[in-house]
């Protein structure tokens, strides 16, 4: 596997919400990196901190009550958490862009598609004329596979279907050639056939434009189809990280195993579908021990008192579980293998 | 690449010509007969106000003392007042005053209320607390009382009545816009505007403000009606337009001595006020239905 440069590195990121019930650490000390041109998936149940992670990268955590309380987010050599508002605005859309879950509400209902696309272009391309921007907008609409781009420019969001709107959102996000595209559940609100089209489009654009994609989803099917590497999050922490094949073939963390077992499989349709008992704990409510211990069938005494580290279980695979404590592969081996 | 080209199902059939949201509102406004009648009345008074000096049979102040308190006749359709002035002419001229006060006081309150409401809603925290408390205090007074207080400070004149009416209406618009901004700033298109790197101030004015306008237009139309009544009330109390000005409220006040002998001195200015206010109210209701997203099929 050829090693690619990491363009976006998240190091020890901590994002907390300061509420009346105390400080809630929605994202707690997570590390991961996005490499040039790759598709990285972040998977997890609702409320495990996926969206907060992406908003933290964009610097869009609703504040108050949210705040990044620790860690670094490095884009190239820029430290995103340290940038001023103005510098951060320059990064958004230009270096890192984002698309959202709800294509029906992500476009301003009062303005035409063309208007909004051109606005997105002219924010960053200061010297451009309206004509240039309009040409670029049409080019982007064509690139995302929308027919009759010229007419679409004059249409309003309500005249488009959900799938078309999500294509417009992708066009808008990619209009300034960002290095990283964060897609927060981009297909959740769409029906299955459109879902497949949008994923195929994203994968295709990822290959053609070499834009790295950080795909946030709760849908393992989506991950299997599109991602190269996967980060599994649980209650604000990363519990497992590795290439998509090994995660699916050889899941290690009991949570990942549980998630994979709860995907319906036609081969075992007589059996009752597995579900992980219990719910994701409220962030901040589990302070001692492993956060998954209460729902884990393998939990033993140590799990209730200490939180495991992320153990390197294979060259490119990490798991946060005491079951793998002894199997840890030293990082020394890793550098040997990768070089 | 499989699935790259959109399936036909992905393309919404679009036969009719491109229609913006405002265009659609206009279409649904036209469907309501009552609203169109209201708009017609309003339009009628606006035209009267514009061409008044040319169509009025007499000047505002042409006194004809031998002809005082004449009942309606062919010479004087609406009769004459205590100074022998033609009431029809005065009402025609008065339309200009009433509409002027109505429009400009509301424009004043909309501008001031929008700025305060947007700032309060978008920035929140202590800014919101201060602005909202001021609104609360202003709304604690009966509005006409507040208007009287403002006019007594500024001195009675038509212009000061207009200012007073504008001031007392600020909190209504301010609150309306504040609540609208609060809900719109949570919309996903605002987050996505931020995600493409747009500035706060630009988001405020190019995304949040236009999307908050629908209820303001409705409230504004209805507020013109109230403002006209308030101006008439201030005129009636002697706190508005000064003596020879043909302000409808003032005409009502002047007629109170001749109520029994010459009721037309009161009836016609009263009808004029009533009709204008009715027109604006009907139009406002129609606009509310047209602009309310819940009414859309």
C-alpha cells in the first residue's frame, strides 16, 4: 500500500459542551488523520460524537455551549484551532468544505441555485468576474452529473428533488477545489437508489479530483462501499481504527463486532437480528472504566475500573479493548513494515 | 461509472416557467377574493392621495361661511363643515396625510425594529437581554398612552405624531424579527453558508434578513392600519395635525360639536378612516395566507 501524506491531522481533540448539567465531553481525546485523496469513514451510533468531530474541524461548533477544550487540528501546517475568525473563513470552503445531512434545507429557499453557487465562488475568488463565476458554476453542476446545468442555474431549491439538491450541495462544496470534503451523513435523508448514486458520485469525484473525503455515517453498508479506512467511534472516543477490509473481516472491538452483527444478512434470515443491548451512555456519564463495559458481553473486572488505551493490534489496526492488551504490536514493527 | 448519470427519477419534470418564492406568494394572494378587494381599496386610496389636488372639487381651505354645515348635495357631495369647507375635498386631501403617516411610521418601525431584532436574535447573550427588556418595558404601556407621552415631550405636530407612532411600534417588529432570526439561524443553510466561509454580517443580511421578511410584510401591512387609527386618535386628541390640516382624526374631533345637527361632518371622515383600515387589514390577512408556509399545498 503506497503511503500517502496526511493532510488533515486531528490530535487529542477534545470538544466539550458547557451545559447547566455540567461539562459534557462530546468528543474526548481523539486522534486520526485524513490522507491525501483517501476516503475515511467515521462510524458510530447517534450521539457518539461524529458530527461534533466534523464541526470541530470546520470551527463551527455552536458556541456557547460548545467549545474545543484541547488538542490540535492540523491542516497541512496550519493549526485550525488557533486561527483567527478571518483566517478560518478562508479555510472553510477553500481548503476544507462540508456537506450536510439534509439536502432539503441546506440551500437558501429564496435564492436561485446559480445565485448561491456564484456566491460560494466569489467569497474565495476575489478577483473573479460574475461571468467567470457563472461559467465555473455551470461547469461544477455538469461535473456533479446534473443535466441542463444552464437552466438549473435559474431555478430555486424547491424545484429540485432531494438527490439533485445534494448534488448541488456537493458542487457548491467543491467549487473552490478543497483538499478535504467532510460529508456529514450525506445520504441519510435520501432514498436508497439516490443514496447509491450520490455515493458513487462522491467516490468518482474523489478519484477524479483527488479530494480527500471524510465520510461520517452510521451506515456500515455505506462505509463498506466507499471508504478505504474506517474509524469507529463510541461515546466520544475512537474504539477501533483500521482499513475497511480488516474491520469488516476481522473486527476486534466488541462494539464493532456488535455493529457488524446488527446489519441484516440475507444468509442468516431465519435468525433474529442481533442488537447490542442498552444505549450509548450520555457523554460524561461514564468516568471510570471502559465506556462500553456496561454493554459488553466480554467485560471483566478491569474493564470496570480502567479505560483501555488504543492498542496497536496489527500494523494499521488499533483497538481500544483490554482483550488485545497483550497482543499489542510495537510501533517499531509498524514503521518497519510500512517503509 | 455506474450511477454517475442521474436517473430520470432524479430529474423533476419542470414544465412551467421558473417561479421564485415571491412569485408563488403573489399567485396564492391573487386567489383570495377578499385580499384582492382589500388591495383594491388600498390602491384606490393611494391613487386618491397621489392625484388628490387635481380631483378635489375645492381647495383644502376654501372657506365659504354662508355655506357652513350644508347637508350633502350635488354641489357638496359630502356636505360642508362649520367653516363652509367642502368635506369631500378635505377627505381627498386627508388621504395623503393618513397614508403618509401610516407608511412612514411603519417603515421607521420596521427599520429600527429589524436592526434591533436581528442584533438581539443573532448575537444573543447580554445584547439580547438588554434589547428584549427594553421591548418588554415599552410593551408594558398601552400604546396610545406611550404615543401621547412621546408627543407631549416632542410637542404636538403631525411629524411628531408620526415619530411617536413609529416608536411605539418598534417592539412589535423587533420581537417578531428576533424570534424569526432565532429559528432561521439554526437552519442548515446558515450552517452551510458558514461552511463555505461566509462572513457573519453577510449571512445576516443576505440569508437571515430576506428569510425573515415574510412575517414582517404581513405585520407591516396590518400595522399601517393601526398606525392610521393611532394618527387619527392623536389628531382627535389635538396631539397630531395642526388646525387647518385636513387630517381625518382632526376632522372627527372638530365635528363633535355638530354631531346632532350635521352628522355628515363626522360620518364621512369616519368612513374614510374605516375603509382605509379595512383595506389594509384585508390585504394583510391575504398576505399572511399567501406567505405562510403552512398554507402551501
